[in-house]
């Protein structure tokens, strides 16, 4: 195997955020851009010679080309075994499972998650460590440092690898295993859930379902698990063929983008259960006949009913949520005396808690839930969890949700996203909010009296690392909250997210429309943040 050393110069901005490095395809396709970043990752890692690396992605445009390049750089840097999903495909949770199951050194996941795909759209790459989870900040900071000082990269002179035939190929001392991307994951799901009960419930007609894969990675997984293994009717999984541009759609599982599913579930003859997942398969949207379940409520309901699932029958060691996620799960934890952790946004923060056995379930309001079975959020796992609940409880989704509210009260919740805001304007909004914090405590705004106002900082209870500037929180005496946060998952400008939460213990008021119930908080958020005034927008880009 001939190895070449290619001279190069650094590119600005190769700083991976909470979910890796995301840029436009045209940026990644520039000569040496991808090569520099991959080499910077390998230069940051220790003792990689002779190790196993997992490679796979969500199938978006540039996935195949990037996979071939990574194979050559990995070979040149001394990896002795590469495990690659057939066609270069692996969902993010499946990649996490493969890393863990085969005790790989780590993995490269090629995805920009829920961002659009295509020649003019987004691509992304992130490194997952040996526990199967996203690289912690000490790693991503090292990747960035190396990327800013890189002078050369190593690449093996290899022919293109056939990614489409399952089997083992050997080139000199390098073993390349092309694997079925679904098989190991399906086996894991069968070990967690009651597949016999699900088959009976689906086969009898009691449990009908529709799953929207949004022309993204979960299509083959859903077809195999929901239709082939569990017996759902052919066509239960829609938009199930992964396409490089996701069929021209936006693979973000919310009611705005999964409109085909939403129309059916809110229509005149819906199935019992509906769900969708995103570009790389780690997010989920849960719906029932005539109802959308917020991700925050979904997490809380799953925690409250976890003992009904075979893998969690002995109970939970603890739970965790990201800071902007509603406090619904806190109420479940309080009732069942479970440890409950509040972390920054980003799945890597859950990894330490999971590895230490401190928590079993965790989730984020951004349509992500997961458990200790992998170290990523997991869309299809959440879908199967809900299907198992419905089959066990013999209740509709709406009844399960309403019973939960009866017991715990309802955290009425919404997120308002202002996408592609000029970065300078986004920073100005956060700065002027920051400046108000010292004087807000004790102030009354109608029915809302400020109990605390701060900028969230997190000290990891396992390794002691500190993460500052994780979002601005304004909490009120009645349990309500407003949170402002700049998100790092887009590729253009900044996304400003406003999270609004109002606790309602009165069951007679549980059926309120969320936007109406939150109208006072929405007005107060504009008064404090002046987002519409400063951006010139008349409304959010997306409301969830």
C-alpha cells in the first residue's frame, strides 16, 4: 500500500460544534478541505495504529465520495480494520451501536442531521469516541487546534472500494468489512422491546401505524423492523427510500416538514400511531390520532411508564434532560424519587452520566430521546418504545398523554426558532439580555414574577469539566420559564431559539392551545429580547 504525504494549508472555521463540523457541500468538496479535517482528527487521537474505525452516514449528497476519501486517509494513518455500512450508510444510533458492539476505537459519522441535503445544501462529519457517543469538548477543541496548524495529510493510494457488496475485503494488512447497516440494530431493538406483543397487537389490527422516514436513513430500518419483523402492512413506512437530497424536502421531523404524516394523523381516518424521524435517524416525532406529543412530554411519559418495557422493567437509575427541555420529566423524577440532571444542549453531555450508570433515560426538546442502549439519541427506539406502551396499556396516544397530565400537571411548551439570523444581530440580542440579568430578579410582569435570571453553566458531575454560556434562563415564581439560546447546528448565520414554558396543574385547563396559553410569555419574551424588532422579522421561522 503506497502512502502519500500531501502538503496543505489550514482552512478557517473548521471548528466542530455540538454535533460535529457542518458546512455546505461546496465547502467540503473544496480540494483538501475534508482531508484536512479528517487528518486533524486522527492527529489528535492517540495510539490509533492497528485499531478499528466505524464509518457510515445518512446517505446525503457527498456521502459516498467522503466515505472513499476517509477510507484512504484512515488506511494511511494506521487503522487496521474499517467497519462500513453497506452503501456507506449507517444511522447515527446504529453507528453508536456498532462502535460499542464491536469495541471499535471510534467512528466517523457523516451527517448534517436534520439539515437539507443536495449539491447546494449541507454536509457534516463528526467523530464518536469508543463509548459510541459524540466526542466531548476536549476532543473537538483539539481537532480544531490541529486544523489551524496542519501542514500535510497522509493518504493511501487505493482503488475505489465497492461499498455495495456485504463482505470482507483485504488490502495488505487493512481489513474492510462492509456490513448490513440494519441487522445489528434490529437485533438490539429486539432485545429491548416485547416484539411478540407488538406482532400480536399489529397483526390483530389493534395497533395500526404510519412512519415517515422523510427519504432519509431510517427508511431501510423502518421497513425491516416495522414491516418485515413486526408485520405492519406494506407501506406503513412512507418515504422510505433514502435519497441524496431527501426528495427535496427538509428531513426535520416536525409538523411543518413532515406535513404528509401530519395531515394524515390530524385527518378524518388516522391510524392509531404516527411517527417520523430525521436525516440521520436520531430524532423522533410522536403523534397519535388527532394529537401531537411534544418531545418534552414524550420524555416524561416514557420515564413514568418505563417499567412496562422489558429492558427497563427493574426501573431507572436516573433521568436527564437538556436545560431548554420542559420540566415535565422533573415532576416524574420527583414522584418516583429518581435523580434528575439538567445538562447543556448536546448529546455528549449525557454520555458521562450514562457511562457512570447515573441515568437510564435522557432527552432533549429538539425531538431527541434515548437511553443507555447506545450513546446517541435514537429515533426508531423511541418509536418502538411508544408502540410497546400502547400495546401494553391498551390505550390511545391521546389517552396516555391526558392521563399523564392528570397525574403530573401539564407543562405547556413551545419553541420559537428564528433561523439564519445575522450572527452579529444574534450576538447583540444575547448581549442585551445578558446585561438585563442582574436587575430582573423580583420584577413583576403581570402574573409573572421573576424568581431567577441567569446564564446557564454546567459542571459535569463525573469529570468536573465546566461548560459556560449555555443559554439565558428567566424563571418565574409560578414555575414558568423563558429560555434564549443561540444554536450551533445550522450552516448559515445563527439560529436564535426561544423556549417558552408554563406549568398548568388544573386539569380543566389542560386542553388549551399552547400558543394561546403562552401568549403572555411570548409578549414578555419580545419585550425582553426585542427579537422581532432587531431582526426585522414579523414571526418565527418555525414554531414547535
